[in-house]
């Protein structure tokens, strides 16, 4: 049943891509709302009627079909099914490495829970999954919406590499300013946050959240780097980086879990991201003209601001204040840092809007 939803996603992939390229976010929001609510309501209805776990599968497929119909309705006119061997060869050349890297990304993002559950048992896995859920919030709130529009904006500058690099650096700085303080807030105030949301019984998850919050900050940047290389049609880079990441992570995660327990399983993932993955991306970025110095200059304010947020949050947790007070103070500091740094980068929004309205050139149309 769930596999059928994959078929539906494949049928509407072109419509989704065209809508994303045209920045049809209003229509995308309508599709997402209809799909999610259809899935939820049908799942609940079948569950109440006694369908059991199958109700979730039926709801998921129903939501996918409802969303798929709307994607066809909203897609730019003139779209039709067909097959062009020349286009198929070009798509396979571009897409196969990307598909392979996507499979490896899936393995990399899921191997942690498999290893933790196998080595440390179900109780430790429960603590880990709770922390992982919280650490995923910044990625879901900040990174995923950015990924819905930034690749399309960058793609419009494929014919102008200096402008493309400038837009990428601007997006990096803006995304870092928004996401890094939030991620480091999770790390600095992990204990009060876990206790306030879930109760004292779940406090062991706080040591995991410290490291997964830091890892989330790295992942936000990595996802933008990933999209940048896809726009450059350099899918070999993303395949190599993701493969090396997985190969380095699996044994490190297993050994750390056995030797140090739950906190070490989280800490080693951050270490691999810093020591292995980030240098690989920086080397490849340099080959495209994005130097370490230019990138560091864009994200340094966000790193410093995030460090201030984490430091104040960490200090507040040791004052003996009530958890809610600690979270209120830490959250206010984080919001202030984001507002201050965001105000300094207000010109970046104008730059990205300009990039989004650039008219496609014939050369770019051929690439697309």
C-alpha cells in the first residue's frame, strides 16, 4: 500500500519540479495542506472503524493521490506524458549519481538509530529518538523551506557563475543566521527543555541533545551545500561526500556506542561531520570558486551569535531557576541574536529576490 504512494510521487515529480522552479509556493502550500489533512482524516477514520495499522497506509496513499491530482491541476500548462530517448539519457547521466547519493543519505540518517538500538537496547533508543526529534526541529522549520526555493533561485543563475556564487554565499549567511542560534539553543538548554516538555524521567536524553543540536547546525549547512552542487550539475561530488560520510560514520558510531554509551553515540556523529564531511565539502567548494575565507566571512557572525546563545543558555541552566524561566531567558536571547543578525543581513533578502526574478537565458533553458 505504501509502495503505491511512491508511484504517485514519481508521476507528479515533473509537475512538482516545474512548480518549484516557478516559485509557486502558494499552490504548493495548498497541495501540502490538502494532502496532509486528507491523509490524517482518512487514517483516523479507518483507525476508529477498526482497520488497525492498515489505516495509516490507506491514509498515506489517499493523501498522496489527493496531492497528486492537485499537482497536475496547478502545474504549468502544456505538460503531457511522453518519452524522449535523448532527454532520458541526459537525465540518467545527471540523475543516477544523485539517486545513489539519496540512497546513501537515507542510510546515513538512519544508521544511528539502528546502531543505538542494537548496541544499547530499546530504552536507550527511546532516549535517543526523543532527542533526535527535538534536534530535527530547526532542520524542519528552517532548512526544508529554504530547500524548496533556493535551488530554483540558484538555477536561474547557472549561466552567470559569479552571480551564482554570490547568491549561494548570501543564502549560506542568511540560513546560518536563522538556524545556528536555534540549534545551539537546543544544545545549551537541553536539560531544561527535555524536563519541561517531557518530564524528569526523560532527562537522560539531554546529554544526547547537546551533541545532536550541534550536529543539526552542521546538517543545515550541508543540505545547502548539497543543493548547490546539484544546481551545478556536479552530482559526483554529492555521491562521493555521502559515501565517505557513511563509511566513516558506521564503524565510528558502533565503536563509540560500545565504549561510551548513549552520549558518545551522539558526540561521534558531530565529530565525523566536523572532521570528515566539512573538509570534503570545503575542498569541493573551493574548486567552484567558493573559498574558505569567503564562506567563513558569511557564516562567522552566525557562529559567534550561536556561541553566545549556547553560553548564556548553559549558564542559565546552572542558576537554579525554574526550567520555564531558563527557557524564557535563553529563548529571548536567541530571538534577539537572530533579530540583530537578521537586520544586518536585510540586504541579502533583496539580493535573493533579485536572483529569483532573473529571466531564464536560452543557455539555461537548454541545461534545464
